[in-house]
């Protein structure tokens, strides 16, 4: 039995070394599974080929439209027509002095190569007041994940071959336990790679829809915008003062009543003390 254990340990050690060094050998399933995946199993011929660039793009926009709710519906249909989807959508009315201002917010996922066209559509839908686009190159992360996935797939294949020819039950059980661990690690890496591929393939676009008047107030940093901001601050301060006064008023009334009763009593007590004091001797 001890000899079998030593033999099993040696075989598993060889599989570990083979799996860790098998980053250059990939299975057929691993090649081409994700956008821009490098075929690590292909033999090198001359200079190494540069991997396809993997870029995660996020964008944030503000659009002034007459009807934010109708604009949100139109933008949702636009994203779906372009092969994307709507992850989040909200509509609300903000209270103000003019009776309320409508706004809408959306989070879209659109194909990366359709982002420019979608921005053009937003500009035609209303007034595109602000645009922010951020691109993050994740090529190194993608290549590293592909190599680790390929190595684990090779290790799993070798473990399965070893289990097929296991001589004893103990060897088979130990190999099954090791195989289960490798498969869990492989599934976790594949999930990360799938999520990264989704971020590369679909751009995250946040759209904030406001009415033209609200957008003008937000964008006007001059005298008009300062005057509007000061007026809102004044009304907010007065409103807060009224709230504080309303809270303190009952206590002030009670304090006034107590003072109205206590002050005459105190005065009478002082007068009695003055009368009771005898005059000083001559």
C-alpha cells in the first residue's frame, strides 16, 4: 500500500508540473471561445503574433429632450435595434418652483462597434449636452486567463486519463478528488473570462435625460445660473427656519405661560422679604 501511495504521489506531481507548464498547449474547446482569444496551441513561426487588443469601453452622456419618458422609450428601442439591451431604466419627476421637472436614467449595453452610431442617434434625438468615454485595455488580463484555462484543461485531461488506468481504488479516489478541485478552478476561470468577454463585446452606456430648461440651469454658470442657485438656497433656508420655528413654538408657549405665573410670585416674595427686614438701629 505504501508503494502505491508513493507511485500515486509521483504521478500527481508529474500532472501538476505538466498542467502548470501546459500554458502553451490548449484544447480545441479553449481556442476561439472568446473574442480575441489567442490560439496558444499554434506552433510559433518566426516572430510571435500580437494578440488582438481587448478594450473595455464605458460611456456617460446627458441629453436634453422635451419629454424624458418618451425619450427613454425611444432610446430603449434604439439599443435593442442595435443588438444591445437595457440593464436599468428609471423615470421620476423632481419638485421645483415651476411644478416639477421630469428626468429619466438608463444604463444600456450596446455592441462596442455600435457606440459611435448610438451617440449620433442620441444627438439627433435631442441636445447631447455632455459625453464622456473611457477605454480600458485588458489585453494582458485576457491573455493570462486564456493561458491558465488552457493549462487547467490539459491537467484535467491528464487526470482523466490516469483515472481510466488506475490500478487501485485508493489511487482512483485520490485522482477523483484532485480532478474535482481542478474542475472547480477551471469553471471559476472560465466564468471570469466570459464576464471579461462580455464587457469587451458590449459597451456600458449611461444616459441621463433631462428637460431643456433643467439642462440650461445646470449648464449656466453665469449671472442667471448664480441667481437661480441663490434663490433656491434662500427659499430652502427660509423653509428650514420655518420648520425649526414650528418645532420650537409649542415649547415657547409653555415657557411663556410658566414665566407669566412664576414672575409675579417671585416679585411678591421679594416684596415680603423687604418689608420683614427691620430698619437698622439709629
